[in-house]
C-alpha cells in the first residue's frame, strides 16, 4: 500500500473510531441530554391567585412524589392529571395549572422523581411512566376520582407521558397534548447535530406517541403554536391526523412552545372548555 493510501486509511480509521465513540455517547449520555430537572421551585399557584393543596404521592421503590392539587370551583368537574415537560419542575407549570383549574378542572400537577422535591434517581422514560401511574392511582384511590372523569394533559415531553397513560387507561375521558412531538427519534432526526447519526437505532428514551395512537380511542385535543421553534407544529398535525375521529386540533398562530394559552387567549380557553365539557359531571356521592 502506498504512503498516501496508508495515510488515508489511518485517517479513515480515526474517523470511524471517533464516530463510534460519539454514537456511544449518544446512547449512554442520552438521559442527561433529554431531561433537565431543576431542584428549586420558584413559584406556586398562590402566585397566580389559585387555591392549592400540597400533597405527597406514594411512588415506586418507596419514593414520594411532590404534587399540587388545585381544586376547581365546581366540585363535580373532571380531574386533569398534568404531565409537565423535560425542563424545570411543578413551579415552571404553576401558571398553566392555575389557568386550567380556573377554566375547567381539578388539576393534579406533580414532579417526576429527580425533579423539584421529588427525590429519587435521575429520570428515565421507564421511571417517568411509573411516576405517572402513581399519580393516576392517587387520583383514583385518594381523591376518589372515577377513571372516566380523568383527562390526561401533557405539555412537550409530558405529551409522550399522556399518550402512554391513555394507552394504558382506555377508560379515561380524554387526552390533551400541547406542544408535543410524535416521538423523540422523530424530533432528534430534525436536528442538524444528529443528522449524521442513526438516531432511530440509538434512541432508547423513545416516547413513541405516534405508534401508540392506534391503540387509543378516547377523544384528543391536540394544541400547538405555529411559531414553536422547539417542536414543529407539523408534528401536532401528524398526531391529529392519526387520532380518533372525535378529536380536535387547535393551532395558535404565532404562539411558541410555552405560550399557546397566553397568545391564544379566549380562543384557547374556549377550546379547552368545549373539549372538557364532553365529560359528564362526576356524581358528588362518589367523591
């Protein structure tokens, strides 16, 4: 082999090794690239003039999940279990939870293990699903909410949690997915940083909502801002196209990832009210 050929082969081997190492980093550091829990809770529903109760939810492995129960003014209203996104904690979602409690529902907002005051190991898809189950069980057993009076609400990554819970609990009343993706792999494939990696093979934190919809038959309200630069609203359109026929799509012109409710204003509120109004009032005797 000539010297130029030997040099090229040496460079190729180095590049292959570097590429393999980067693939391994994407696999083993994936959780830390996806979840960004914050320990400090900087705001509460009280900051938004909402009543709330601090509760602790028994979780997996003897853990306890920190949560807020925000009661609706209507004691017979449905209960919305709120799954937040990958960043922050309950405090980051206090305003939206307060808005939803005023609009339509009792709201149960909780932190996954590793977020806020919920102690435990670093988050993973499996652990987050287990925490979501714990929140659901708390609503049913402790708050005495009938399963068919529960609405799953997920924002961003929380949308992936909501789809999983809807698949597991088909007797729930409905699902609201806001600013969410079709799957982690689909979202990663859009990022120029990962364009040269086999992300669909490497991703193990999947939240593969798009392939779960066929098994979900409850009505869905899919919400997105057309100005969302974090998760393109085309993914919400794709989810809606695959959703059951009694579902709705709400696109808020110009809204970003975190502010469809603020930008949408009355249009947003009315859409949520209309969707939740499909749920019959819960009998007070079952509370």
